[in-house]
C-alpha cells in the first residue's frame, strides 16, 4: 500500500454569510464554485504539476442545491480549465464533507489508483442557507410524525443548537466554560494573523462594492474587539433558558478550501516536500440529538487501531461548530487546551460547512510543520449524528 501525503493547501478568507440581508455579505456577488476553481488553478500553477496527471478532483459540500450544485463534481474541473480527461465527484457528509473528500483522495493514492488528487469543499450559506429559510430543504415528515421514529426526537435532531444544548446538559458543561473558550478562539485567531501564520494559507479575494474594489485577506467573522463581557451579555439563541448563544456557536459563512494529495512517486517527480502523511481516518454514528458527541467515538476508532494514546497527539483541530463540541472532546480525552485549535477555529474563523474539513486538515498539516510536532488529529461533528476524524503525521 502506498502512502498519501498532503503537499499543498490553500483557502479563501471566509466571509460572513447574511441569508436575511444578502447585500451585507462581501461574497454576495460571487459563487463558491468559482472561488474553488481559482484555488484549484492556483494549486496547479504553484506546484508546477502536469494537470493531465490529476487522478481525481473531489468536492465536499453540505447543501448541494441551487448554485452549490456541482454537476457531479464537474463544475470545479471545468471552471478551473483542467483537462476534460480529469474525473471528478462530489459528496455530502454534512460538516465533514471536505474532510471526507481528503480521506477518499488518500484512499485512491493508498490503493495506487491515483498519484495526484485534489480534495476540497465549498459552501455559500447566504445563497444556499441552512434551515427553514432554504426552500431546497424538505425533511422527511415521517421521521417527525410517525411514533415509531420518536426515539430519534427529530424536533431536536434537526436543530443543531438544541443538540448542543442537550450535549451541554448531559456532560455538565457550563455557559461560563463555553464563553471563555469562545473568547479565546477569537484571541487565538487574531494572534495567528498578527504572527503571519495565516498569510501562507490564504488566497486573497477581490470584490467590488459600490464601484470600489476591495481586497479581502482575512476571515471576516474574527472579532478583534471580542471581550468576555460581550460574550456573557448575549442572550440564548435556541431556547429561552438555554446556554448556547451566538457567541459560543460558529457563525454562518461562505468559503472554499482545498488540499493537494500526492503519492511518494509524484512528490519525487515534482520535487515537492510533504506537509504531512495521512495515517488513518474513521467515521462513527451517535444519537442525532447529541450530534456534537460524534468526534469522540470517531477519534477513539483511530486511536485504538493505531495503538496511540490521546496524550500522544501533539495538536488537535476539533471543529468549533459549538464550543460545547470541543469541550466535550477535551473532557472525554483529558486534553490540554494548549494543544487544541491553537490558531482559532470555527467560532472565530468561520464554518462554511462544506469547506471546513479541508481547512482544518490543511491548517493542521501546516501547524505540525511549523511546530515540528509529530501527530495531529482533525475531527468534526456531523449533523444527523456522526463524527469524522483523520490522523496525520509530520514526515
């Protein structure tokens, strides 16, 4: 079996989605398949590869409707003007879609079916919104009305905020813990930009607003003025007596991200150095009413198979869909928060569903190289009651 390596990672700055006020979204005049195609084109130009050697282009997206429809994954290939011989696919495992894309690309290389794979994801949450405002979302009412399915409590399961409330109550995670964690997410993201760490993973995007060109070089949900007091003052977002707020949840965002994966043969051919080796990946199902618990069993599968202790993992990227998701995993594995989301996460950077998995994989690979650490795990919770985790190793 061949090894699969991440050799390249790029993403666009994540915009703040405004489904109820589209004109306020800086990406309102853009499509995410266009931005993803620009990332693909840039990856080919920057690495100098022969695009005819790309074995697959895999796109993750959670809501593949409206302009997020990929035509079987072909839109990004055609828009980036890759040779028509390059195949493509798209997939939906909700928030973990592009991390799943990375693992499928790795499997193609490991099984010697491809030498070069581009894997990424996208989401435009202003144009194809999450929730009841999206006309393309049509839940199966049998799950909600038929008594035989009452065990799934879909009134909670379909509402991500209520699943976070239930997880917090079950695990005894407090509002104070979540607000403090969320405040620190903004601090870490701000410092990551100030230190220059973020610059190398961002492809700036130029937009036109009121006849003026504006170059966006930074994620637009990071609050430079964030304070713990402002977090504590926010009202519950999902139920009157709740503790999940807009401050300790990820915002709605638009964005695209991608990584390039290669075999050792391809790396040697093009003289490229690996950022990290993909070691293993796993999915797990959980009760959909506590979908935020998903990263725990998915990660346990990886740790068990590879005979690795949680404390042997040097760096963690646990997606901040909600602060409670991270804190639940931290408590489950007794982790040191100094090793978790060290440059911020979804609460500050943003969480455009289909783009997040590739972002945390690429960011983690860069962090391992930057800190000269060995092992890292990227993991996400998944709507519907799943978790998805990926283990990588710095070479």
